């Protein structure tokens, strides 16, 4: 009876916590097709204004890669009404911060200001969309910035090809997810100014974007300012985007990558997995938590603590719009072969495929996801990102409020079935990621 009462109390606490964290929002479209999402939160006198454009590295064409990431930088140059190089100066002078990021599916710009600067933040984003400076000087300057970023984050970063997705070329044969997100520098070097301008004109339009305002503001004021600054920006015809079908792998593949920045090998098992909108993608997140989230997880305890075969064990999904990438891996300790690591990993995968996880493991997963949910939605900046992402890439803005419900409804049988379906040996790529010194 005591156990039942405790279980009921835990369930009630979970429901209470979920409801308490519900994110309220309003969404609508401007006549030009721009989608707008408003989330009011007066707990702190700040406001985040963010715009996500539905364009990323997957939308680039052969020979002209790197454009999407390039624009992440280029659109901070200035505009017709913001002098070159003054963007960050204006933001800082008015107490704000801002940044941008890109992946294969979207490009995202955001700024957080004191709430009395909402008008300024919206004007700046409208300027970024309407009147950016795209000239040869801006292109040449940002090209050097992109090259330096590539050197720091990829070329000179330990395990950089795994972290930043360069190894995805081994997973995808047809889809552009197999290309580096940052593109190829030779393509940027060869691109003409007209080609940079053409990319902007092709993708950067109000009807290919979502605008999010989150924080301390009055809805009536925000809607009026949004209408003043964005409604007059003309819509354009969006390019047709045809999903590229990546065939299922039917036989195991093994590849080797070398890295001059590492001393210890990394062994990875990589899989193509479902789109981020699919339920199975969330089940794989549950599997990741069971396998490698924390020191009590199965792979960490086995490979790192008990057998001392690895310095680190991990598994993670990179959720994307068309497909996702799932990697199980470890940094191999000296004296251990990669084949020995594979054998140990396979034992744990087989357990997931043949045995139901315990109630304790399932509850631990739910607790961790609840903590992650609270953390990711603890600021208006995080909420703005989640709202934009769920609208644009998942197709359901309210998914922000359904994440815990989905996780809480996943059964032990689903975990087993998804492990069987997606973690089969004939679907995977084994990656031996080795120090350059081991190259023959």
C-alpha cells in the first residue's frame, strides 16, 4: 500500500509539474505569409525577438555549398538604415544581446533586450529581412570569419568531424545531410557576388519565416509594431522543396576517419533514424538516456567504471527535419581495441532488443526529461527557440507542451521494438575515428 501511495503521489507531482510549466502562446499569420508567435511572460523585464528562416545547408546546390551558414554571419553586417559594423554596437548600447545559428534545416536569429526596447528589436529584425548589406566588401569580410570559425571549431577541434557532422557523409549517400553543415570553403571562395545575392533572394522572405516574440510585453502593442514593420514586406514565391529519399542501409559498413588533434581513438556506431517529428525519434532519446546519460547509465558503468575500456561513453541523436542521426560511441582507453568496444556495445544493444528495461530505468528517464524540459524553458530565449523550432520543423507549435506527455507515454515494449527496428547491425556504419599518427 505504501508503494502504491508513493507511486500515486509521484504521478500527481508529475502532472502538477507538467501543467505548471505549460507554455501559453498565440500564433497567427500576416497577409504576406509570415507566421507570428507571441508568448507573454512578465516574470522578468526582458523580451526576446527571434526569426527562424526555413533554409539550411540541405537547401544548397552542388558547387555552391556554405551559403546558409555564411548568411548566419553576413546578416550582422548592417542594413540600409544600420551602418556597416554598427549592428552589435547598437544592440550592446541598448542593453541587449544577440546571436544566430544554422543547421541543415534552418537559420535562426535572436536578440534579447530590456522589455522597453521591443520596438527597436522588431525594427532591427525587419531591417535584416528587408534591407541587408550584401556587397563585395561584406562577402570578403565574412568569408574570412567563416574560414576562421572552420579552423577553430572543426579543423583544430578534437573529434570535430563527429561534433560538427562532417562524418555524416558516411551515413547519407543521397541526402544533403551528408554534406558538412558549414559547406566547402572552396565553394565560398569561388562564389560570385551575384550568387550570394541570389541565395538571399531565393530563401529570405516573410513567407519562409516565423517571427517569435517572447517575454514581457503587451500583446496589443506588439501586434501593432509587428504590423508596422513586417506586414509591408512583400511575399515572394517559395522554391519547391522536394524531400530526398535516403534508401535504407541493408548491410553494415565500416569506415575510417583520422584527426590530427586527438591522441585516443573514438569508436562510433552511426545510424540514420526517423525525422524529429516522429514518435520513434523520442523513443530513441529514451534509449540514449538508458545507455549513456550519467554515470549510472549502462554503457558508462560498463565501459568506463567496471571494465576501464573507455574514458567516455555516449549516445545521442541529432534531430533533423527529414531524418535524424543517431550515434553510439566511446573514447577508447589505451590498450583496448575498437573491436573489443564494439563487442561490449553490441551486448548492451542486444539487451535492449531482447529484454524490457526496468521500471526504475523508465522512471529515471522520465525524471531526466522533466528536468531538461524545465531547464530549456527557464528563459524566454529558450522558449522562443522551442516555439520557432516546433512550428517550422515539427509542424506543431504546441509540441512544446507535449514533450513530457510523449515521454511519459513511452512504454518498455516500445523501447525494445524501436531498438530492434533501428539499431540493427545491417543498418549501421561503424566509424573508426583515429589519431592522424595511426595513418599508414
